[in-house]
C-alpha cells in the first residue's frame, strides 16, 4: 500500500478509495459507505485515521485507512462541512453550516466538547501551520473568521477558542473554501460569486490581491508541488484556473470536465486530481478528451509550462477514474511514511494479509 486517492461521493453517500500504482495506473479498491451527503475532502492523521463530514446526518465519519472501513460516527452540529485537524492530532474542528458554529471534537474520546459561535453559514476551513489559528470561510457573511486556538493547543481548553479577526472578502462574494500555501504565509480563497481569487497575507490578516479569473464559481484551491502556481476549480466554466503565486496573475485555464469541485495534488509526482460533480456532460464539450460525469479527472502536467497558454506552453494529458455519484471532493493519502501503532501502514497491511491467509 502506498498512495491512495479518496473521492467523496456526495450523492452515493460513500467514499471511493483508489489505489495508485503509477501516474496512469489507478484501481478502485473499496467503496466505503458513510452517512448521507458526505462533503469535503477526507482529512487524515499521521496514523491513518480519516475523517469526513456527513452534512445531512450531522455527523463526522471516522475511517480506518488500513482496513478501508468506517469505524465510528461522531455527532456534531447541524450541517457539518469543513474539517480541520489541529496539529498534535488530539482535536478536530468542524464547521457547521446549519447551526453557525464550529465544533471542537476530542479525537481520543470521539466526542464533541463544545461549539464556538460564528456568523452565518460557515463552510470550509484551513489551520495555520503552527496550529494556533483556524481560518473559516463564512459563506453567508462574506468574510474569513480567524479563530484563536492557543488555549486549546497549549492547555487543552476548548472554551478559550474565540474569533479574533474578520478578513472581509466582500458582500455577496460567498467565500466557499480556502487553502494555505506551502510557505504557510498566504491563504488563497475560492469564492462562489466573484470572478476573482482573493489572496490573504496571514501575517497582517489583509487581502493583498484579488486575482481576476475567468468567471465566478470558485470551489477549491490546491498548489503545485513547487508552490509556483495556485490551482482554482471554477465549477461553472469546467476549468482549473492557474494562478502564478509570484506575480499573482492568472496564466491559463485547464479544461477538466463539467462541474469541477474538489482538487488535490499528489506531491510525489505532481499529478492533479479533480472531482467532476456534474450529473451529465454537455453536448457542446469541445475538449479532445471526452470527460464523463461522476468521475475524477486526472491531469498530468509533465512537460507543461503553466506560465503560458495551452498553445504556447503545451497541452496537458488526461485520464479519468469512475467513482460514485456526485464526487464533490478528493484527497491524496500517502501511506508510505505514515505509522499505524508504530508500524508502517504498508508493512501493517502485509502483516494483516498474511494473518488472513494463515487463518483461512
């Protein structure tokens, strides 16, 4: 077991697990049933515990990466969406879009400790590299809430969490998700209703740029392995907008199929994975590679110069992976360096397999 791709399939109520044995070698290994309407990418601890929100059942499912199964459900607030694992991996934060709160979950006891009130309709979040702050997209109020986690991290006191800043994006901008770049110094925001990607300086908590993109409909942000480019999915235009992180300008758009939402990058080889959530493919799809609904589009960037247009910088190559219905998010899980009870996961999987043979 090495790299696996986890697709969050909202309409199927499942997580599809795909094993990757090479840049274009993918095999569906398991479909894990979870709660109704799972949303957001699966977030993993270092020992292989995965977590995903079940929006319609007000729970978070815990997955075991070794056995590829659901092992628990944790009750949280109404309409959970975004998740963040606090460094140290004792606590999980959950944004509850229906109750306008952020839940604090103790991962040892699998219980909700408290809910922190925020403004209307919180969506996805990111946690700073030092673990002392969480940044939550307040979709219904047009800003990013900065939460102070110091008391939780230093003293284990969830009741001390409080909002310490509001980074305003704009009325009716509907910030949906954000991601902190690989330097830990900037956050890039995906907004549903404005044709731009705001960039936040995390030292000053200010918007330092609003990068124009093709259209509104932003859903998710990822970064190339060298951090040179931010990749923004634009759901309504069926493309990934490529943004130069040095010059803070869009350089090209990559077609990826109808209704792209979640996006993730495999840091081992730079392959990009994008969830294609549309239920059908439009007849006017002019892309040479014919995309299908209910798939992950695999984007290969080898030999492509993202600083130029497709005509000048070269065409990307594609694969696709059939998954469940309505894939909204995707994550990459690299088991090679992750320990499970002190044993590497790939070693543990081999031991489990040998034990099963002996028992049979």
